[in-house]
C-alpha cells in the first residue's frame, strides 16, 4: 500500500519489501538522531495488520505461537513466532491485546499467508481472524517520545518505543502534529544497532530461533506444545544452533555497503577462502558509521577478522557460540 506521507517534502520512496513508505526525507542522519533523541515518528503503514477477536483468542493463539500468551495482560506488548514442523521460522508477529482484540503487525505482504494458516487452525474455537491492513496503519514513536497517541489508536509499548495501530484515514493528521518524519532507513539503522532481527532479513528458509537470539523475547521455553517445539527443545537442551547472529563494524573507507546476502569469509583466508556466513542487513549509522548484522557459522572464532565481500569487518557477539 502506498502511504500518503510520500507527499511530504523531501520524501524518497523505499524499495523492495519496504516499498510504499519513505526510505528517507532528505537527511538520513538527521532523521536517525531525531529518533535516537526520542522525537519524530516512522511511517510503517506498509506493514500488514492482523486481528484476532473472540472469547478464545488468547488460549487459541497460545496453542499456535512460540510465546506464552494465554494470560497476556491487556496492553502488554509481546512478540511471537510461528514455526514450521521442523522448527524453521515462518512468521514473526508483534502483538498487543486491547481487552477484546489481539492486534499484530507483520512483515509487508505476509499477512495473507499468515491468515490462511490461522484460518486452517480455527476448528471449533470461538475466534475470528481479520486482515486490517486496508484500514489500519502502523506508526512508530521512538523511546522517550512525548507525542500523544490519538484516542483511536491501539498502543503497543516496548523498550524501543511505541507502535500505534492507527485508523488509516487519520495518518496524515497524525503526521502533522507528530513530526518530524523519519524514513525506514533511519528506523533500520537503529534496529541494526540494537541487534534486533527481522523476518526476511536475518532469516532464510532454514533459520531457527536460537540463531538470532529470539529465545526468551519471542520464544517461551516453559509453555505447552506448538508446531516446531521439538526442534526448539532439542537444540536448547542437547545442542547448539549451526549459525549465530553477529554485529559487524564495517570499514568506513568503502563507498558501497555490502548488500543483503553478501558472502562473508575469514580475512586471513584471503578472497578465495571458504564462505562462513552472509550479511543480512547493512546500514549507515549516524554515530557508528557503516554497520551490519550477519549470520555466520557457529564455529567462527569470536575474535576472527572477517571480510564481507571486499569490505573488512570486525565482529561483535550477539548470540554466543
């Protein structure tokens, strides 16, 4: 969906999965600094919005999600995954219950597949699943923001800020009083700094939650059965994940950032060395310079010097080997 906020001064449209909102509004670093200082907002109105209503909504979702939500307090934010039977990540949901409805925002375009799965699992439970993307826009207010959420908005408050589920027809009026607007590139740069994984960026078809540090934040280890739980329990109790998420400081003298999927090799092995991982997200940070998240093999030494294609990279541990 194309956001009306693309008409704001300086707006440059984003590409790829984030198409439909602004990449930036003319000054990437100013927008990052504003968010870091707790001012402004990010238009995330391209994200999918799914709701679940009905008396059984929490107990039913508890059976399907990796998170413990059967007793989720009203207004408390959480996040959860849906896994395949083999424990691979298929969906990531960012949730809040307002007392009558569970609201979730998900990756752009993923809501149809998610709803199809949820509908197939309804059976005799008293639940209704709806795609609210067409009438509800997601807006992010950074941590420390004193902007007032409209009374019509459902608020999901996290350590990183507030996500608002806002009636789409109110988006432009909200932008007029909540500015300055920051683009998705600023939001992504801060996400990389905070080591927070994103579905479709830090994940591929075989990613399991342990590799990304989603155990604890999105996966509850003391809850009942759900699809993929056997893999989660086996890796947690008996083994280690095959890969681990790392944070990279990239050589600032390079003009181009290594793209998503760029191969990572050990610097000491030279350009013909074997591949040990790949870049998942790269960004230019207003203080740290060029940075990235990457998935590397678990046995890569934590102090090893790396190369992301032609760019030298120093790693910080996110997930312990």
